[in-house]
């Protein structure tokens, strides 16, 4: 559900209360978001016709999950 909608329904005056109460993230969530970002970047490179060098493709990372 949209957090602002939930805030309204729950009657919270601050979005922080809603997010701290009803939002729970884990490693799987972070990994999934990183994959989405990588897929989007790859899609954009394909659309532009970019062909990254092999070394750059293997070592370039925006985030590293440890």
C-alpha cells in the first residue's frame, strides 16, 4: 500500500510513525532493489547501444551487499 495512504487511514500526523511501525525490510528486499537497479541500467545501456568493456562490467558496482 502507498505509505501516504496508510498514514491517512491510520490517522498518523507524521509519515515517520507510519514507516517505523508498518515497514519492515530485510536483506532480501535490499538485494531485490539492487537487482532492479542493475536490470534498469542494463536496459538503458542496450537502448543506447553501449557496449561496456568486460573489465568495467565485472568490477563496476553501485552497491555491494556483504
